C-alpha cells in the first residue's frame, strides 16, 4: 500500500510544460534550449504511461535535443514504427509530413557513450555517421551494449516498469518504410498499420 501511495505522489508532481504552437516545429534551429542537468519525462502512450529519467551529463547533445522536442510537443502522436521484441522500440518520425521533412536533416553533434545500451536505457537512433542523429529514439529491451562503440549514446533510462513498454504492438516489426512515413505521415500509417501504438504526449517535470 505504501508503494502505491508513493507512486501516486510521484506521478502527481508532473506538471506539463505548455507546448508551443505547432508552427515552431517547422524551424528546428529555434529549438535550441539547454536541458536541465537532470529531469524526468512522463511518456503517455496508447498503452499507458512510463517515466524516463534524463541526466544531461550522460549525453549532452542527445539530452538537449530530447528536451526541446518533448517540451514543444514534437513527439505527440508519433508512432512506435519499429518494435522488435527482445531488441528495442523506436519512435520519432513526426506524423505531419511538413514537420517530418523539416527535421529530416536537423542533425546533432555526436555524444560519447558513457552509459550502456542495456535494458531500459533510451538512446537516439542514427544512420552510418555518428553525426546523423535527428529526432528518432529507441528504448532498449535487452542487452544491446554492442551498440555502445558505434555512437549510440544513451541519454536517459526508463525508471518505471518495463512491462508496459514491452506491451507496445510489435507484429509489424521492421515492416513500415521510413521514407513512406516521412512522405505520408500518420494518415498513411493509420491506413496501413492501424494497430501501431503511439505517444499521446510527453510531460517534463
């Protein structure tokens, strides 16, 4: 009973920062605030809510990018388009094609991996180059520490139960094409992948 009360008190302290008008999301260079040294983000999804604890010292560039995107509502309605059991769940392509296009090449500088890509850690996705990170992040389901040396630097960790995160719909696997998502947005995903789970909102403590 005591643990239930403590959890309720912890959840009650989350006060969402007011999201900016969606038009600000069309100008990536404007979202350049420095993140707090440490903060919590409550991720409200179609299957429930979980909390990510972020420390800027773990990956400063990644923490700053996540903070700016989350507090300005970028992740609202983003689909978990790549969910692979025992590996990871990935999200971060915007459902509005205009906004997705604006951020497609809005890269951030590399971070060195201080923490490891093990269960529950949250990391920005990237292409071949370490400097190719933009908006997509993934949550590690298992021990993916092999990624550490390749520029995948965790910036946060899920501090609530991972059971909920593992409920994200995974039957589509690697199916959805990222180029098609960027070009067609949520309308296309809803039509072709109707069971895909998504982020409703993210609240920064």
